[in-house]
C-alpha cells in the first residue's frame, strides 16, 4: 500500500464510519451528494490532468501504487471524491450539532476576505497558472453564490472550511513533504507565488475552497429540488 493510498484511507475512514451516526444520519444524504461529487470531481480531475501534463505539478512515484488514469495516479483521482465527502460530512455534522449558531457576520467577513485575496493574488500573478486559476475561481464562485445569490447556507460552508482546515493542513502537509524526503505532490515554482504554510503552497487554500464550494452548492440545490425535509 502506498503512502498516498494510506492518506486517502485515513481521510475517508472516520467520516464514512460515522455516516451512520444516529443524530446526523449522513447516509440519508448519499443520493444528494453523489451527483456533485462526480460532477465537480470530473471537472477537477480534468484540471488536474491538464496541469500534470504541463508540469505545473506532479507526483513522486515511490509514494504511489503506480496505477494511473491518464497521467494521474489512482490515489489522486480518489482524492477528488474522498476529500469533498469528508468535508460535506463535517458540514452536516456542524448543522446538526450547532443549529442555532449565528454565522451572519462571520460569513460576510469570510466571503469578503476570500474574494479580495483571490482577486488580488490572481491579478498580481497572471503568469502563474496555479495561482491565477485557483484564486480567481475562488473569488468568482464566492461573488456568484454569496454576494449575488446570497445563499444562506454559505455561513455553514465557511464554518466547515474553518473546522476542516486542521485535517486539511495535516493531509496536505504530508502530501507536500512535511514528513518525507521528497513530496508526494510537487509544484513547479514557476506557477506558484512562493509563500507556503510550512510545506503547503498558499494556493492550496484557494484550490480546496474552490473544490468544496460548488459541491455544497449543488448538494444544497438537489436537497431543495428533490424535497428533502429534516428528520426524514
């Protein structure tokens, strides 16, 4: 078993096992979650494939099972299903255990911060593919979903992101070389700004945000469209 595979297993094991918790009943949401996981996952896999082909980032073979889909290791493909699953699980847990928390001011500050930072970093780094794509997508999604469409669930999305930042830093830290001689996932210095959170490029904060936000947006849309009611 590869190091990357163990990371994937460790990421999904807890959330999946707790999906049958009596208070959250996360398994009841599977039919609403499957379409956004697959739809957004495919788009991010295509993005990943394009960047891998163009050496924006890549993978160190000794940490992989060396089973590939295109240019992507199987573990990387699974990443786009496992991480959003775990995050949406956290999202539902927070709503179940903190149903009355007031997130209005926090949501506004969070949305403004990511929009401003995303636009600023993108405009200042137009020649850096990873920076401009991750940061601009984050800003545009936030403007559309929060400032224009005023989605009420955004506060819990922001809350989820804040809670998930701890496991995110652990997982991405391992992937980017925090405990290994070489990183599992490496980045071309030509396409990132440079600053890192220990070993993690700052762009990863925006990349994960941009991956999770549309998953939750479609998830919430399908819950509403297909008539989900609390307690069902």
